[in-house]
């Protein structure tokens, strides 16, 4: 998996202070997307064990407490991202108790494959659906267009 940006301290992508990872790879390519640079799977930087370790360490940091991890992109549920995302989420759940995980995807929850559904077992909040420019609504919280749904999973 590749990623485009990692913010160890973020207050925009989910509630509270968080760590946020923007992964590479998106098949949806929504017109009006604000993150077109993340569409290609091979763009950005290689997601390494060191980066995974850094995210876990940042989530465990007591000097700047984080509420959780936000995953966006690109698309964290892109089939080629699932192995690395699942490995990261297994560690977050086991090594960072009390932290929540928020995830944004262009896939609709009801259309997810079995493997994508398994990933949701470690996600607290899923925001799903493609960005639709004609349904853009700046008054919405955590989403860009009114067709997107915020699912509070746990």
C-alpha cells in the first residue's frame, strides 16, 4: 500500500485530536474530488513497517493524547489496500485501547465485499458513498455531499 499524507496531529478529520492517514488508490474518481492526487495506487510513498509503528506510537502518546485514527484517501477499502489496512487496524485495536477508528470510503456499505466487510469489524465510524458534486452541501459534518452516510458501527 502507498499513502499520500500522514498527519500525526489532526483536528479536522473526525472528532477530537487524531492521527490521520490518507492512502493511495481510488477507483471511484469522483468529479470534484478534492484529493485527486491520491487516485493512483502507485502514487505517494510506500507504507512501511516503520510508518505503521509510528502511527501506533503516536496513538499511544500521552503528551498529545489522540482520540483515534482517521483513514481516508484515496480509498482505504480499495482491494489492494486491505491487507495493510487490516494489519494496521489489528494493531490499533490491540495496542491502543480506547482509541476509535473513523474511515471514509467511496464504496457503499451495502456493496462491500466480504473482505471489505471484515475490515469494518475494527472500525467505529464509516462514512460511505461517492462524492457527488451536484449534492455538495458545506453544512454537512464529516461528509461532502448529501448522499454520503455516516454509519456509527460501534
